C-alpha cells in the first residue's frame, strides 16, 4: 500500500465534516497480490468524520477487476471504475478507456521500518444511506517519496505535484469487515462543490 497526501488548488467536496485542510487529497494505491481477489486499486479520498466515526471519503476510485468493481459498488457503496495499471520499476501508469488518468513515481525512503497494527476506515453510500467500511491491518511501514508525473484534466487540480507526506506499507495483511449502516446520507452545504460522478458479506483477507 502506498499513500501520499497531495494539495489541491481548490477545496474538495465535503459531504461530511472534513479533517485536516479541505484541500488535502489522499492518493492511495493498493496491489492485492494474494487473498480473495487479486487486483490493483487507485483511490483519491479525503479524511472525514461523521460523529465519532472517522474514515476516508472516496471522490474517485479505479480497479482492474470487474469482481472488485461490482463488489465495491454493491457492498461497500464505492464509485469504482475500471482502469488499467502498468508498473515499471518505481513508476505506475493508470489509464481508462478515455486515456491516461495518472502516473506516479513511488520510491521508498528507507530500507526497513517497524511492523505496526493499522485500523482503516472508509465511507460509502448506497440508496441514500451512509455506509462505513472498516478493516484491520498489520504491516511494515516506511516513509516514501511520491510524485505525480501525469494527471488528467478532469481530476482535482493540484497545487503541487509532490506529496507533502508519503508512506509505503509492505508487506501488509488486511482483514476487511462488513460495512455498517450509519443512517441517511447528509445533504452537503449549499456552497460545497458537487462530488465527482463515476464514469451483507464475509470478511475478506488480502496480502500486499
């Protein structure tokens, strides 16, 4: 798992209460190489909260597995879309049917790091109901240099192409839990930008 915190030129949509700056955008890249499904995933999200629940609100998310696409939409309430991932050394290129979405440079800044427990959370929505998906994980965490080398025009405009904070967690083992229903999806404030429109389950285990 790679995660970099980017800064956008303008505030992002905020359907829930935003943590950190409304211009902070998390770019998260996953490679599920063992487990229930094996696929790549790239998400752009903001850290938000609803009451005492904290998680990532996903603005965009792409995968290269149709099983993950439909599972994400139907179970987790995530706006998953299909894309292709091409890996070369420390770079990844992500494209969809319309062309290149993004390209990133991913370089670990340390050879080793501590193995730590991690708790993950993400908000989704289905049929106007807010969902919260949680997962527990354990992995070796290291600082990383993450830079954007290509970025599609329809994605949130970036103020800078380098992540001001980056990390890599590998290897990592993740156990995903069934989503919780948190009630009706709240209406965003009138001045909130419109969110991007996307062009019950057992636990699942993944390993990166």
